[in-house]
């Protein structure tokens, strides 16, 4: 770290501690050239991710939006707040881990559906029906059929 007084790039860290907000690290440094002390803050930089819609419009990635979508689909279903939060976190981690600066909105839609499929079939169909509506009505029937077939099977299927 370059010394703000003499511009030398030679210092030692005297003390490191978490910043007040917990999201940063405060380091007290001493310049080995002029012996003056200064403080640096280190914080995590969250990469920004743009969601690219079909028309080409870009929106910043919005985890609350995903959460609202999931919550709506899970309305009155036996899904806890934690389940939804975990699903959002999983989608977020995957998207941020896979895409660098932009992600197609369709990818997020598909991830939400995958999550719902694991969580709750009714919630899944709810979301899928709205989501697929804009693509092809036949897609929805194709999605629905195996679920219906499964639910019509006797519970003690062996
Ligand atoms: Zn210095």
C-alpha cells in the first residue's frame, strides 16, 4: 500500500480489526520509509450482475424480486420462510458463480422453476403456468402432465 505522505510502497500492518459495520477490515499501517501511520479499509466488492430481458433491456439482479416470485408461487403452501430464503440463496450463488456480468432473464426463470419443482409441486405448477404463458401454451401442458400422472397414482404405489 502506497504511503499517503511520502508515496513509498513499503509498510507494515500494525493492527487489523473488523470495521464497525462488520463488512470491512480496518488496517493500521506504518510506512517503513517515513514511519508515519495511516489506515486502510478493505471491503468485499460485490460484482454487479445485469439481468438481460428478451427485448434486450437490462435490469440489475434483484434477489428480492426472485424472493417475491417464489413467495407468491408458494402462497398458502407448506413452505417455510427459510425454505424460500434457502432457494433464493441457492439461485443467487449459482447465478453469480456462473455468470460474470450479465445473465439472461430466462436462466433465472428456469432456476426458479427447478427450485420450486424440488420444494412443492403445486407451487411449481403455479409458477410454471404464469411463466410459460408467455412462451408456448403447449409447454405448460407438457410440464403439467407428468405431475398429474404422478398425483393420480395411488399413494401406496409399489
Ligand atoms: Zn511514508
